[in-house]
C-alpha cells in the first residue's frame, strides 16, 4: 500500500493545528511535536505541518511566497457536493480565504480555498456513473 505525506511550511503551528482541527481532521501525536504536526487526512494520506525553520531542513532554496504565486494545489476527493460546501464553510469560518469560485460541471463539483499560510486546497466530488454515461 502506498502512502502520501504532503509537507507544508507554516508560520504558526498552533494556529495551523487549530485550523485543520476545525475542518475535522485529527493528528498523529506520535509524529508531532513543537515543530511539526502530523495531520491525518485518511489512512494513507497525511499532511506534515512543519514550522518554517523545520521545513528549511528538508529543502534547498527558499520557501515559496504564497502571496506571490501558487506552489501547489492539494486536491482531495469528497463524498458529495454537500461535503465540499461544508468543508468550504468550515475553512472560511476558521480563517481561510476563498481562492476560486466553485466549479460545477454537473457530474463534477469542487471548491477551493487558501489556508492560513496561503496553501491552496481543493475538494472535488465526482459522480462517476454520470461521467461514464456522458462519455
């Protein structure tokens, strides 16, 4: 089984933990400390929130300035359109900024926002049966 660990630099680890907890995520404390928080997205997906000094230990060059450009879009599946909208509402209430308007292709729907550090997140729902019928 393959796993994914997304590593993101954060300016304020405590605020970032609160933000992702507000979205309903939990943390694996075995891999968390005062410089990192292991956010559990699913059994196979984790987001490592790393203080900027800790993140610098893993990279060459500079940390991207998210106010000037988008370094990555982290897109996750959602179980329904309602889950997309619920996650967006929770994110905005927790301090996120809207990124792009919702997309709606009928069989596919998605929302996006920027977290407290400007990282872009998308949540997408797709009705595979409807998409296959359209093909």
